[in-house]
C-alpha cells in the first residue's frame, strides 16, 4: 500500500521577527486557499483569501500578484527569452531539423491550448469591495478600492482558474520521469514590497522573492494520488494512504472519488506541492525530531538510490544545523518531481534517476537552500549570489564532511569555474539583475561559483573560524527576514572587527580581478629583498610562505591597510612575521627576508589557494 506523506503538526513561535534595528520592517501575509484539481484535464479552480499587513511607512494604492503559469504560453516573455538568449536552458528547448541543419527551438513556442499553462483571476475584492485587477503577462496589477495605510491590514479575496502546463521548467505535469503533478508557482502570489519598493518582476524562468506569512491550504484531488510538499498535514485521519502503518485506522468510503488534503505552513514565503499515484513514501527521523519525507516513483531503477539517500540526508542536516543554525521546522520533504532540482519551502523537487552521487549532490544543494533562501530570504533576482553561492558553499562543505575525504580546500571547483568565466571576457558584476545576463552560463558561474567564493575568500581575509562564526551570527540575526548584501558583510565585520566594505564593493559590484605577483627577488648583503606587485585592480592582504633549502618554512603576512585588521596565523606551527600594511594606491611592496637568497628554495603567495588570484604563474618564485 502506498504510504501517505506524514507531516507532524508543528507550531513555530515567531514572536519577534523584526531586526534589532527598529527601523527594519517587512510585510506579512496570511493565505487561505481552497483548490480543486481535475487530474484528467490538469485544470484547477481555487478561491483565495489573503490578509495583508502593511508594516511599511508607505500608503499603498496598488498591489501586484505573480501569475507564473502565464509564462508557459507561446509569445510570452519566457518564450521570447528562450529564443533570443545565446545559450538557452537545454530543458526548455527542443532540437529540430531544418533541412540538413539541427536547430534548437523553444518548447513553449509550439505548445497547444491544452498544453499551455495559465492562471486567471476573477472576482477580485478588497474588504468586500470590487477592485480593478488587470492581467499583464505574468503580473496582475491591482488598483485598490481604498489605500492601505501604514501599520494596517486589509483582506483580498479572489477566484482563480489554472491549467498545469507540460513541464518545461520547474512546474508542470507529466515530466520525463512520469511524475503527474509538480505544483510550484501555481497560485496567485502577492509580490513583495520592501524598503526598495515593489518587486513585481515578470517570470522569465530565473529566481523568486516572496512575502513572509502563513498558509492554510486545502487541496481536493483524485483519492488515488499521494501528495507531498510544504507544510504540515492537518487531517491525516481522513486521508487513508498508508496511515494504517502508523497505527491510525482510516476508513475511506469506496464511493469517494476525491480526497481533500489540508495543510498548514507557518512562516514561509511560498507553498509548493507534488502529486502522483505511484509515489513510494518513506519517513526518517532527522535531527531535533524533524521528519524527513522521501517521495519517489515506485520504479526499480530508483528505489536503491533513494533508500541509500536517506541516512546521508540525516547526516547532511546535522552538519548544516551545526554549521549555520538549527532547521526551525519539523518536516522536510525530498520529492521526485523536478526537472533537475529546485528549492521550495520545507521541500525540494528533484529528478529521481541517475547515479547515487548525482542524487546526493542535488539533495545536498537543494536542502542547503532551506537555510539560504527559505530561512534567510534574500532577493534572488537581485542578489542571486547570496542564496546560490552560500548554498553551494554549504553543499561542498557538507559533502566533504560526510564522504570522509576531508579535503583542506573542497571548494576548488568554484575557483576553476570563476577563472574560466573571467578569462572568457563575458563576466558581468554580481549586482546584475538575474534576468539581464547575456548568457545563462555566465549567470550560473556568477551566482553559484563566484558567490561561493565570497565566503571561501572571506576565510582568507578573516580566517576560517571567523567565517563560521559569521554564518551563525548572520543566521541568528536575519532568519525569517530578507537580508541584503550589506547584512552578510556587517555580520562578518561584527564578528572579526575588520573593515570589509571595500571587499563587498569590489567583489560583488564590479568585475575587478585579483592579481598579485612576485616581481623581484634579489641579494641584499646577508639578506634577501623581495618586491611584490599588485597587477589586478582589486586589493587583498597577502599571505606569503618561504621554504628554505634546509627544509624549514617561514610565513609572512602583509595586512591590507583599508581593512584595519590583522588576521590570526592560519598555521600556528609555522613561524609568522607580520609586516607593515600595504595600501592599495602603492603598486609595489618591498620587504626583507633575514636570510641569503641562496638559502631560499621557494616563495609562494597564498599557499592555501583561497585567494582568487587570476594568474597563479606569477605567485611563485622557485630556485631549481
């Protein structure tokens, strides 16, 4: 018998969510939704009640909703972007023959009416009064019946009709692995309004930003389907699927054709679910009593990998809790249903097939997003590097821990990717909006790889111990908020005492590169004079190691003046000399080694490899 997705009923206490700075504010939503899914037509109808709390100092006269499903229609902005970008996402294109030539064509372009996605809103009211709602692509623009004053609430009600598209990207039906319904971005979702204003970006298949709040959702569907996703199931005694195994006696009348699944999700900024008739459902206890749910197709090709995944997932959550902070909810679900992997509140939708290492890697990444996006909810569209990069850091760190390799630097792949992008000449600043990149590859490396290097390189700047302290402070101070780049920088400054504004500016808002070199090594009586040069535009402090012919090693540290900081010796077993600081405006720096040149075997800048120096060949002086 198929098992039911068992969600613990858990109430989180989020009493004080505002930042310590009393000027901070964020909006709040309370959703109630009832939706009925027709599994034959893949169409659904729903009603939504949304209580909106305006915690801002602004009087709001308009609001905006996302209608993501509308992207999956011929002629949409998403369709146009697939056709115009140089390297369209392979999942979103089909290869067709034009004469003797094979070309790529948007999969959206030729969708039939019963294959497209749509989301239509009707009967929109504000506190019972009709408001003017206008559909503009993937955005619903609403002119309010009355303004929403600061520190006040209003209630929006609406009806919606949707059609689930053929799965092209993230959401959809009947994907390549046979999963019936992957229901992400499926409902009218209120756009975020914050200190920067409205974030009503059109959906062009990139990233998201949502309003924190509570969801109360009823989903009525064919009784043979098993559901998993965001939130806690409230009516397990009425459902029947597999609960006999939990000691719960359930009697579902044979004449019943549908069942209604009732979920509550406290303090999240999205709601996602997936459904299929052939899901196997396993539940494993994770750290702190968290229920880890695994829903995957009953296919012999998948089962062994998904069983082996379960203890590794427990290990990963333990490491993530220890590294960043405790996962605050009481359930997390890993669901076969995506077109790769995508993070959602309390769950992920991922591919089910492939190698075990691939399945584990995707799980490690998507679950790490629970910390860096679904608890620390930065604006992915504007600062994709904050969620993708920090998630990649946690993924690589976690996998290195559980595989037992314990590499000194498990992040080398991120450096390789970053260097390849810089050398291509196509790099754009990390402050570029996610939808504005000329190529998907450049966006990916900028967000995932260069974003990961923000933290690994921070280890070089302030030390590994301080970086892990920074992550914990950042999490503690900004969970259930919308942190900005300045917030992670200030967390690092508060922990270390270093000045890091220059680092945030150069690394994230420019394409300045790091390139230091050993310019000259010459005899100076019984000493050796070493001249270093700054070739790249971006400043850094310098760790330098000298290996002598007698087998001994000595290190030198050159602080960066604008940091006003002296890093602790990363290798206390090696004698270190702290030299005078190096100010950025000086292109060279000279210092003496108290030994003759003949006694020197090798001089190396940054032996740790944590500094993203673009040209490693000039970082070493070696006498052979």
